[in-house]
C-alpha cells in the first residue's frame, strides 16, 4: 500500500481563534490520497492529538492512531464510490446544522438568524465573565433561538455551577445542552444534571460507557460513529455529529457519516454541527460547499466530491 500513499499539506486561517484551548489562527493539515480515495488529516495537538507529522508517519507505518485509522476508512469509502461513479451525498438526507460561533460577535448572531439557523453553538471558556454577559444578552435579544454551549472541558465543576446559577430561568430552558462543561465524571455530571435540568453532552471523552451524558457528540474524523450511536441508542441518548473544524473534504465525510446514521438509527441524530467552513478564510474547496446555511450542500462530483480540485493538487508520495 505504501506505493499508493500521497499527501498534500494545507493551511487553514481562522478569522479569529476558534476554541478556548487554542489562540492560534493558522491550522495545518493534510489531504491524503490512498489509491483512488481521498481523506483529510487535521490534528488538534492542543486537544490531545499527535502532530501532523506524527500522523503522516503513522499513516505510512502501523496506522495505530484514531485520526489515521479514520482517514484510511474515509479514503476506502471514497474510493469505492468513485470507482462506480457514485456521488455519496446524493439521494441521502444530511441532518441540518447549528451555527458554530467561537467569538462574541452580535453581527454573526444576526447573520445566522437571517440565514435560518435555529440553534447556535457558542464556544466559551476563554473569558467566562465576558462570554456569559454576551450569551445572556444575545439570548434575550433572540427569544426564538436555542443554544448549546461548548466549554472544551476548561471549567471546574464549581464554575459550571456558577455559570448555570447566573443564567435566567427562561434562558436556561433554551439551552439544548452543555458540551464538555468540565472533565467527565459520572457523579459530578449527574449532580449538575439533577440540579439544573440542563442536558450535558460528552465529546472528547465520548465512549460507550458515558452514562451520565444525555448527548453524545460524534466526530467522524476520530470516532467510529456506528459504535457510539449503537451505545447511545441503547441508553436513550441523543447523537450530534460534528465536523472536526477541518478541511472541507473532512466536512463532507462528517456529513456522509451523519446521513448514514440518520438511516441506520431513525430519530437518534439531532441537529448537527457540519457547517464550519465559514470559520476560515475562503478557499476554492470551501466555495463548493456554498453559503453558510443550516442545510449542507454537496460539493458535486463523485465520492466525497471536489474531483477537479483534487486532481489539480501537487501531490507528494508518502514514504
């Protein structure tokens, strides 16, 4: 297989830092070509991932890392579809998405509302006091919006308690879930859930044994969607599929996995987080996904799409 491994490094430039654990604005990744299939490797070292070079070395070697194994799986499904000329996102329904908002910017909230988004995922934890004020203000101004709040595990339980205590009851009722409010602990999460009646979502520690969560966030870039979805269905949990804030090709793979789960587990998958290309400066690939919208747009082409753009890239052999 080594003779069929190719890569092309890319760089995404965020309009502003995109989560509480990273103040960077430039993010390196690589598209990989395995035989006739394509995939994306986009590590987040600040969230525990290996470096990009480590991922590429692992891809050329034993393929032990989750990010690498999932890229291999992506390329296999893409290659199979391209072989028969099948566009994967045609004739299958991709769930709608929330608007991802890593920054406190009223103009983006207004834009999201004007584009039909019904839920906003607000990333918090870098400056809790300022972020809480912004959230309360925007929730009051937009009573029709629902919210999910992602803390990336940066808070301690006492800070989570204080945040929820400070939130007015009418706004509290419009929080669909808190994602990774603090490191996962069954006793802590059960206590928070019982006290505030706000659903809690597990992401970074998502495994089939996270019984204290009401929502399981599945990232196809690093997770095996079917295994997590099967476990969630057995526990009465909801599943939310999100991108890895990666290259648009990776976004399409996440959308494909979300669509498959929608068929395999009817009613299990809620509103997802597949629309993240607007967080970065425009590119030819991002333009194929269309304007920011709750509805996912296929980029066109066979397999995961982007046929002509992928063929033009200056691929390098991975040895």
